């Protein structure tokens, strides 16, 4: 896979933290799988992972408090 920012070939498997602001709370999802460029550090989340994140956010919106922190692997 080629980095969309710097165009190098050095994408590695990694994990990141995803932040979202919903209407009634802030959500932090830790350990989200991603690809990370070993040259510039840019992170890319795949479509399938983003779809899971969207599902997680829909569930959280129904039961949320002000701040919600969770692990991606536990919620996905």
C-alpha cells in the first residue's frame, strides 16, 4: 500500500486512538487497527474498520454520558 500523503511504499500495521464528538458526549476508542506510514507517520483507517466504528458510535449515542472511552477490540 502506498501512503496517500508522501507517496512512499512503507505502510505498516499499527493501531491508533480515534476521537469523536457526538451530540451529547465525547468518545475515545483506543487500539483501532490502522495502517501507518513509516516515512511520514500518516495513519489510515480502512473502510471496514470505519464501518465498525460507525456501528460502535451508534450504540454509544444511545447510552452515553459526557466522556466514553473504550477498546476497539472489545467493542467490535
